[in-house]
C-alpha cells in the first residue's frame, strides 16, 4: 500500500493554513519518522519547518511553532539531549511536543518503568530493584531461581541474562555496584571465548589494547564507545523468570488505536525481542492484552506506546514498554482495534496516526491560549 495519506483522515483538511510544526529529522537505516510526519502534515495543509534542536539556538528555532516533533532513540547522546530540550519546550515555552513527558521520561529505562507500571497498577512480572549491594546479596541467598537480570537500558533483548543460581547472580551484583556494566557486553553481542570472529571486532580489540597502554603509561582515559559510553552502575534489577512462553505479544497503542502481533522466541532462547519471527494472525491475539494496553495508556496519558506481554500463570503481564518502535512492523498489521474493541481493517503507518492525534492536541492548545 502507498505511504500517501488517505482521504478519510480524522483531521479535516483545509483548516490548518496558519499552523506551523517544527520537526527534528531522524533516520535509522531506511526508516525515518520525520519524513513520514512531514508528508502527512503537508497533506493536511500544515506548514512544516525542519529544525535542528541540537543547535545552540534550538529554542529560538521553535518559539513561533505550534508544535514540535522529534523521534529520538535509545542512545546515551539522545537521552542526555532530547529529553532536556523537549522538556524545556513543552513546560516552559508551553508548546506541545511529541513525545511529551508522560510518554518518554521512562523510555529505555526499565528501572523507571518498574516504578511507573507499579504506580499505574499495571499487571507485571514480579521484580526486584536494589540500590544497595549488601541488600541485594542478602536477598540472593533465598531468591526464587531462575531469575532474569536486566540492565535498565537496551533494546532487542540486549543486556538481559537468565540467572540460574546464586553465585552467578552475586557476580552480576558485584559487577553492577563496583566496576559497572557497559551495555552490549552481557550476551549475544559479546564474541564467544574472547576470540573475535570478524575484522571489525579485531580492530576494536586492537584499539582497546592501545587505549589500555595509553592509560597505563599516561593516565589518558580510554576512548568511549560512540554509542554506549555510560556504564550502568549503582543498582541491580531482577525480574522473575516466566517459563513456557514461546512468544510475546506486542501491542502498540496510538491514541484510540491498538495494533498487535506476536513475536516468537529465538531458537534455543527465552527471548523474543529482536528475533524477527513475527506472526500477524489476529485471531491468535489475546484480547486481554489489547484491553490492558488501552487501560494503561489512558492512565499513563501516553501519546504512543508499545507493550510487550508475556504470561504469568495464564494471565498476561507487561514486561517492558517503549514509546517508539520499528514502524514497518506496525504497518504490517492488517488492521487495528479501536477503544471499544471493534476491528478496523486496513494498514496504517504509525506516523500517520501520531500526526492525527498530535494535531488534535495542537488545536486544543491553540484554543486554550486564545
């Protein structure tokens, strides 16, 4: 199907001539939310201004905008920049933004999501967060193994380890509270037995050896990874292991729409995220997952949210959430459910749904401000 906006949009066209939306460009491979947002906005007679919110004059670029959109992703650079900049625009310039604070303050932070979902009384696996190493080590003596140890950050099932016994868990706790743990150094991203199998890995190893020598000789701190340069430190997060889950159910709620598909586990693994083994049989979707996702999005006031469901003693529970996601995986859904659990047939790019809802928010904000 075409990317072009359909004539049946819920936003009336022809009434947005004086509206201006600022968009910070994004691109991950061939995927660009900003390109699609711009297309759908312009089709609705909304003026689009491409802005650089990482520039020193970021706020000056958007002071006269009616709304600002920036799809930022889970790297340390964006987590330290995008959140702060959008917060200032939303709360002090009083300009609507996407994603807004309720939607994204907890993005790619599983520990934050633990407290958020608990506050929202959402069904989740049992989990334990420790801010003190001694308390964590004491608890591990009688903990219900197996457990799942997670770093707060990471996507695609990265930084997630199944823990079978207390000694293994204690080693992770000691590492987390003393040396710290860099993301992407815990599971399949690590070369087996310490022997790199690719030229890129060999070059990376040589660079680390060179940096280590500079640190020993000149106290010159080693170069940090271009993406994951902040070690996770000072906490330990464990989640109960839920057996007999061959797949998870991904439900994405955007406003009054819920898209769903199943993701099957990787071969000989307990993790489904990042497997690429997707099933779009809508008859196989548990309606309880849809209803829970709608309820949590409403209570949390989320503009856009993807939920990963597993089963705990036959009941669906939310393991993780994310405001942004691979757009084509959602577009591949043959339709979606509305708030009343009615099926609406037809594919829809998530960016179009986000634009429709965001324009409603912008219109309401303009009406309030006169």
